[in-house]
C-alpha cells in the first residue's frame, strides 16, 4: 500500500508541475483610428500652431529706383511657400496691404519717415495684382501647393539710403 501511495503522490506531483509550465495564449483586439479634419498648413505650420514663418520677398539692393525692380517670394526654409490642405478642400490665400499701406490699396516699404511703393502679383508676368480682398482660390490635392508671390517696385523717386521694409499678413482660409 505504501508503494501505491508513493506512486500516486509522484504522479500527482508530475501532473501539478505540468500544469505550472503549460503553454497558452490569450488574444484581444486593439482599435486603431485616425480622424482627418479639414485644415491647411503653411510651410508645415498648421492653424492650431498660430502664426507661420512664411518667408521673404526681397527686392535686393539698388542705388536708383528709376526703373522697375522685380522680386519673388521664397519660403522660410527655401523655394516656394508651401500651402498644404486636406485633399479636395477648397481654400483661398489672401494678402493684406501691409502695415505701411497708403490708404486702402497702395503697399509701401518704410524706413523712418520715407516710403517706397511696391505691388504684389499672382502671376510671373505681373499682370494680375494680388490686392487685399481678392484672394487666390484653389482646391487642394492633398499635396503641398507651391505658392509664389511676385513683386515689383515701380519706377519712382529714389529716397534716402537705408533698408526699407513692410510686413504683409498672408491668410489661408477654407
């Protein structure tokens, strides 16, 4: 009887040990989602981040304004200003008249009390003025749109030497 009891005890221990080391698995599901909302970004800065660094339109250096001077905008990092919106989203880009405007329409660069007038255009021929309230309208493909602002300083009297500047607010609306 003692042999049977020892044998049963050994068998029970083996069965118990086998249960401790038994392989198994458990599974469940993980929900994954993304909500894409309508929106736009300029040079990678989305609306929620506030004001974007758009770049510069630099007319260069000159000693005379007797002839027209042209320039084009360049994005903050290089090349064109990049406007990227949700695919199929209609959007518009408006430029205000700048902080030194003369009245409601003429943009001006300023140094001290002197000014240099300039104009902005939507096209490289500088035939379609980009006036405040007449935005450029597009429908997004979802890819970045390269946006170039074309500028021209018309012939005018040459003011004193110095650096003349203005700031134009660019607004992308959708």
